[in-house]
C-alpha cells in the first residue's frame, strides 16, 4: 500500500512541476511579446526619431530639459551630442538636431 501512495505522490509532483513550467513558459512568452510590442523593432526606432530646428536662445540643456519634462537632462545632452556628432555645445539658429526617442 505504501508503494502505491508513494507512486501517486510522485506523479502529482511531476504534474505540478510540469504545470509550473508551462505557466512559466507562457508568462515568459507573453512578457517578451509585450516588451517587443512596446519598444518596437530596431528599424522602426530609427525611423521614429524626430528632429528639431534650433531657434535663437536655445541650448542643448534647454532642449534636453524640455525633453525630460524637468528631470535631469545630463544624459539627454550627452546623447544629443553623440547622435548629432557635436564637438561642443554651441548651437546656431537654423541648426537641425536629431532628438533621442522619448
């Protein structure tokens, strides 16, 4: 009698483990799908970049501050300098800047 009960217990453990693994796989797949949908593909990220024409009085800091909605603009300033191949923060009215994706 002990052996039958032990075998049934082992079968229940295997079934439970299989169910947990299946649930994990489904959650992982759905999570990856949501992340891909949210971030879009790499190709579409490049096409979604916007640009900005510099106006009198604009600075990288003021543009970055606007993009970060008052948050810390330092990372955005660095990203704009890199994206636009700027050697300095000097801007001139009429310059076109590529802006990072929000």
